[in-house]
């Protein structure tokens, strides 16, 4: 599996010299190991820039204790590009219970600690220490989801925009190819980064925003919307914050600043559409964070350009001695077919990152990539995943979205699929058939899951849905198919933005029947979430009783983690549903979060003491015993006396990568117009 280093972008000064470069145009600083594969965002962006004639050097996982590490390639001609990696660095480092993770699949050998928590802040501050006022553009999921004031679960507080704490000049949010190329073009023509203020898909900080009201600007990008200022989202000085959950046990008004957070989020959420979205402004002190409307949806031809680039599809050879990159092992033989998701699940970041409109690649481009995968020395005949966020959304189209944007007050899929939605299931089946026909391909799997309620909808799917399920069972399931019912309670599912549980049961019946028809013994791997906003202990007990009655043991249970700028996180912090402004019960204490998870795994001996405690506290001691309905047998109870994980409390602020260096996390003073 050896691929020579000259096929990769430079990762050392010697690599750069071997190409005859004296200076790179861009230095891409990444919290991930360098993997030149289209499933890795930084691999894509670096190749996109290279294809347009820019010299890009990759500084992957630099030593975050040493500012000199940022000088490996010297000062770039145009800018540093900073990304925490494919995954938010705090999510990468800590569990839902704020305990350190023992590994990092995006690092060589899976070794943890190769990137700092809050990697974007740390890298930017190191660059400032090394080069002062050099232009910095931040991007990736970590920056994208923190572009406005956001609730930070790991510190349990609202933090201001990452633009302010990182001292970056520009932020690219969402899918970065188009806005990054626009910025690169403008920089190469002599414009300075702080002078650029009209590129869609970007955000920046200004002191004076009078230019947003100029007629030419408004005509092109729309009149700006101002959301609530950062200060309105914080508790008054000297006031001790009260947990939302504890206030909702009683009929007590939730604090005004928490309601304000839900209101502010809703204004931001409503403008995340590439057609009808307008600029959004949020004040923080004397400065203003300005977000341009989202980047336009990309056509099949544009997506094909990004995915047809000459990727090696390999990690950099320097990592072989360290055991490779684990995340690559699970994605090396995968193909991304589309971007976006019409579902808009409240706990998912895709809506604020990729958007609701579906952007699909052409069948020809996907087949070309399948040929490329077959040439990999490690390929043995199986494409492990040919899909997107929801596999069966490939080719979906909505004529209303194309002309007027996504409906602001109408969900695309709930309670039933919108009549304007056009499912083109036949297109995906035809595409998968052609991929299976590629010489060397023996099996093509869909491992990332399907949106099952769409396949059984009689109006939008009809007979095509049944044929799709039969094709899925016969050709694209490796014995187990991942699906995500998430819960059984309609109240909880409504808050999640998920279909009712009977839709899952209907799909299960169809899939099992199709599997038997294909002569295969196959199963569904169902995912469930605990402690999601709206979910009470009583809801969890009801779900546990269902598991007991069905003799079902869930293989996957995920504790809800409030990641920045999702609808569910806004519920978690504010105690309100931003869509309705109605109060939402929220499990916020570690004690209850652990109890809710234990209830879904009541069969495990190590959790049964906690289950007994939860059942007694909920007045359901009838489920403790040896009778048929009992969840657990009699025995000792176990619980924590406080909210902190055993052994030690949540990670210390300094360990979370708080910005260091001259600014100590404060922005440099800015001159009028945003110049430093």
C-alpha cells in the first residue's frame, strides 16, 4: 500500500523544496492527520485549491505547545487556513459525561492527545505568536458551528463567537469549496482579507456595519437581520445560573436570558438557506459578528469536480510507522454520493453545515470513483458504504426549494413528506446497479443508514419504495442495516424531529420480509438516544418496558451531547423549543443523564444498581423483582452523590485549550471598518 510522498501535498519544508517552492500560497493547519481522501474535508479543500493553481502546504497536527511549529513552511503568501479537523475537537476529546476519551481515530495509531481541545483557538493563537497580523481563515465543523454566540456544554456556559476568541480574520462555514475559492481568487488579485465583506458562506467581525445598508449590497445579498446581542444571552452579573431542568420540575418561570437564547437561535436558524437567507448580525460589546448568506447549492457538475480530483485515497506515508490512521480504515472504500439532508433532525449539525437541500453527484462521477477504489491495493471487492447523510435521499428534488428556498414554517418530512418532494429512488437504484457492475466490485453496501419513513410513505414513494427496500435487502445490506428510530415516545420524537415509532415498525416488517424473499437472515441495528431534550425518566422507563416486552437488547445507545448551534442544544440550554417557544423538560444533571442511559441497558449487571435507584425515585418500584415484567431483580442501589463523574470533575478550563498568548482570548483592538 505504498504511495510515494511526492503524490501528496508538502508536509515538510523539504517536500516544499522538492517542488521548487520558495513560499506556499496557503498553509492548511489541521487537527487531523493528513489523509488524502474525499471523505476527509481537509483532503478535499487542499486538492480543490491545488486544482485551481494554488500552492498549498499541509501542517497536520502541529506541536500545540510550541509557536515555532507554525513556522515550518514560513509565512504563506495569502493566508493560514485553520481547521480542528473532521470532528469537533471537544467532542473528539471528551465523552457525554465529560470524561477524557482514550483514543483519537483521526490521529496516527489512534493515539489521543495529538490535537488540543479547542484546537481552532489554540492554533490561531500560536499563529499570532509566530507571525502577528498574518491573515487567518478558520473553517471546519468546529468553527462553523461556533460562528455566533453558542452554548458550550463542556464549560456549561454561553461563549461568544469563535471569531472573537480566535482572533481570526474570516470564517468559512458550511461546505467550504466555493467560498474558499472565492476568497483565494480575491486575495490573489491583491485584495486584503479584511476588505472582503460580500462572499457567501463566510462570517467576519466589524465595528462599523453601515455598508450592509447600502443599496447595492442590499440588492445583491438582502437586508440584514440582527439577532439578540451576546450579552442578552448571559445571566446578569452576580446571579448564579439555575439549571433549566430543576426549574421545570415546578411551575416557575425560566430565566429571561435563557428564553433570549432560544429567540436568538431561531433568528439565526431561519436564515440558513441558500436562496432566501439574509445576512445576520450579532453584537458583542462594540463589535459585530456578520454572517453572509449561505453559499449557493452546488450542481452535480460542481460536486463532480471536487470528487474527481486525483486523490491518492491514502494517509500520508509518514504515518505507516505509527500504525496508520484508524478513521481511514473504516472509510477507505467508501463513496459519498450526495450532501445535505431534508430531515433537519434537531440534534444534528448537518442542517447548519450542509443545509437541507440535497446536492447529488452524477452517476458517472460516482462510477468513476468506484473504478478508482478498485485500484487500491487494499480493496478486496467490497465497497463498505455508497451513500450520503441519508442514503435514500440521493437524487431528491423539490422545485419549491430551487425557486424560493426551503419552507420556513414547514418541515420537509414531518408529519408526512411534503407533496412537493420528489423522491427519485429509481435513480439511486440505477446508480447502485452500475456501481455493482464495475469490474472487481463484488459487494456494495449502504452502511450509513436510510430514512426509513420515506420508503414506506404511500404517496411520495409508493411502489418505488417497496422496490427500493427489496433491492436494499437483496444487494446492499451486509447482514445488518443501521437505522435510527432514536426513541419510542411521540413527545420525545417530536422534539427530535423524527417520525413516529410506528413508521420504524412498518419499515422493519417490510425489510424483514424483503430479506426473507432474498433468502437472507438479516437484522436492523437500531440506534437510540438517551436524555434528549423533552425526554423524562418516565419516557425512558416506558422505552425500557418496550425493550423487555420485545426481548430486545439495544446494541447502540448514545447519550445526547449538546453540540454547538443545533436546535436540540438550544432547547437544552434555554429550556424552550425555539420553533414554538414552549417550555421543554431537559435532563441536565449528570445524575439523571446516567440514570436515563442505564434504563436502556437495564440487562447489564453493572447498571442495575442505578436502574433500581431511578425506578424507586420515579415511583416505579413495581419494576424491581423477579416477575416477568421486572426490569431488574432486587438488590442494592447505586448512584452518585453529586453531578461530577467519579474520580474527578469536568475538565479544567486550562485543559480545554483556552486561548493562550498575548491576547489571552481577547480580540486585538480593531480599527473602524474591522481593521486591526
